[in-house]
C-alpha cells in the first residue's frame, strides 16, 4: 500500500496511480540512494508527497499560487513544526466570528449575486463556513504582518483552510460549476486542525523539499536524477477551474466577473487577464511544441511522463516527436488501465463518460 496523500478534489489527480508511478521511478533510478527528483507540474502535490515519503529529495513547480502553499505544508514541514502548527490551527478554529460582518468570500461565494445580472446565486459555501473562512484568513495575515508567524507557517495554515473548505464546498469539483441547491456536506462546519496529517505520516520523515512558483518552461531547476512531468494537457484551464484557491492563497480579494464570480484576471476576454497563467498545454499544436521544449529544458537524464489516453495529443504523435529529438537516447512506454473517477468525467465530457476505464501511459525518456 502506498503512503496516504492529501489534497483537494482535482481533475488531474494521480491518486489512484501513485503505486505504479513510484514503482516505475524506483526502477528508473536503480540503486541510487535518496534520489533527487523534480515534480514539474505538481498541482496539489499528491505525487510529490509520495516522493518525499519514499525518501526522495523533491523539487516541485507549478503556475498555481495555491501550489506553493500545498508544498509549504506537505513538503516543507518537519516533525518539529507540528506542535506549533496544531496549536495555531486550534486557535484559528476557536476564533469568534462576527455574525454581522460580511467578508470577501461570503460576499462573492455564499448565496452571492453573480457579476452578471439575472444569474442564479453563487453557492460555493454556506454562510457559516464562508464567515468562518473570512475570519481565519484575515487572522493569518494579521499574524504574518505582525511577525507572530513566518511566511512558511502562514502558507501551511492557508493550506489547512483550503483543505477544510474543500471538505464542505457545494461544487462538482471545479469552481465554475456549483450546485443550485446546498449539498449535504455543505451543511457541516469545517475544522482546520482535523486536516493536519497524523504524526506518524511517512511524509514527515522524508527530506524537506523546494518549491518553484512559475512557468516550468523557464524555471531554474536544480540538476536531479529524474524528472516527473504530468502536464495539464487538456483544453480546459486549471487556472480557471481552481481560481478561488489561488485567491485564498494570495488573499488579494480581487474583482470578479461572469456568472460564477471568477477572479477578473482569469477571464480571457478581460484586459486585466494574467498572461502568466496562459498554458501552452491547453492547445494541441502548442502542447506538442511545449513537450519538446520541456524535455530539453529539464536538467535530468531520465524523465518520466504521465500521459492519459484522454490527452489532446494522440500518443503516437507524442512518441514520434520525442523519438526524433536529438537528445532522446531511449524511450519506453508502460501502460496502466484504471477506473475512471468522477473528476475525470468533468474534465473530458460526454466522450469520456462513455468509457468506464482510462489508460495512463507512463513514458520513460532517457536523454543523451
């Protein structure tokens, strides 16, 4: 059994495949003691958590701002940090909430009016949870500004808040698709302390990692034994699917637009659009070129690529491109069939819904 991992609901989650990924990478690194590894598109850090638990020195990277907070908790926390983290989480859980105050989350995502006139109310969290979340997130910033806590501790606490809010949300797993009526879990009251992994979680014993927030195609990575990459190779933008987590991470309380109150800099038609969040992996032609650039850019002689049968580029086209690269010394493919999960259906539409299984191709590239 692989070590348990933790994270929010996520379309690109590899939670079901962790054992296969770990075993393949173990065979790739051979007998290298405590190998170093890059998780290039870490997302919620689930795969990176498994790497750390296996004793590997892990560097993570992602465009999402929330990913740096996930990394702070799951990759940069040591056993010595846990008592203080638990104490602070309990203090935040016990904070009094002003019933008359309306914070940013409540005003935008709790029975809130949509930015487009005439739309249905935006129901992501019930008022009692939104009020509590606003109070807690504001308090984390107060502590950080007053130097009561470090930036790293603030990021850990913010991750706990995100995980807790995910457990009581009213969405179908992406933040541009919420339910019109309150679902059962949304009535619960969240708790931060309960989201901390147990003291005996294997990840705490692993080496602490390093996170890079930004574009993997230009990031300055350290030289490593192996790189693992699982790009967001769909026509859907993760930057729009999980924009609220980024807002909670940054806590910039942005202007919102559209019927789902998406942060304005994630709206394609708006002049304030954050161009840094545009991913070449969301289009077939650009994604194929990005694959080639990424393989050349990574400072590792061995690269393992997770590639789903639902990806926008046919597997044959990808393999042909890689094989023709002058840096490609060898190539092998290991395929795993697994049951499709609900989150995958959201990301791939009706065609995916007609198939009960999906194939994950684990491609090993050996560079010259």
